[in-house]
């Protein structure tokens, strides 16, 4: 599948944008029909695991993820978190990079390599479009709320 790439600018300082984007429980509230459960004790670090469960009624699937890179932003430097998808249905990885902007604000780079088991390459454009729309909306809402 072609990678999903979203760039979003915010007036929030990089540290605040980072806190909002790495509050995993809040992600579920931004994605329709999704609930996120964090399975490891805080604080977030390499090895933190959480699952996004998406569905309606009995038709659901889990998207378990594990933090494999955890580098919060420091004064003047970007932060990066990488999530590896560990599920049976949704595979791949996601990276969220938060870059400070001068004199204020931040630029967020959301990159995702998303594969859905059982869907052939024929469906790649549909999955990529749906991913860009869904993740772009979630990103904007996480930074706004």
C-alpha cells in the first residue's frame, strides 16, 4: 500500500501538541466507532501497548499497537513516536513527528504504512484515501480539543 502522509501546522507549542497526540485514549474519541484501551501502565515509553477497537455491534476488529520509538520533543528539537501494528487484521506502522516552528507553533508529520490483511493491491487507493481522511480528521481534532 502506498504510505499515508499528512502534514498539519498548529499554533500549539511542540510540547503541547506532543502531549495531545500521544494521549492514546483520546485517539479513540476522534475516530468513528472506535474505542482505545491502553494495556500498559503510564507513562508512555518504548514497550507501551494499546488497542484501538473499531466496529459496530458484532462486526469489530482490533488494531493492537506497540510503541517502538519514543523520543519526546526537547527545546528546539523534534519529537518522534513510532507505533508498530501487531494485529491479525491491520498491519504496518505509524509515525508521528512533532517539529517546533519559529517563532511559535509546531508542524506535525503523520506517516502511516497501513495494510489490511485479505485486501489485495486493488484496494490500496481506497484504503489510502480512507486513511488520509480518517487520520487527517483525527489529527486536526486532537490538536483542536
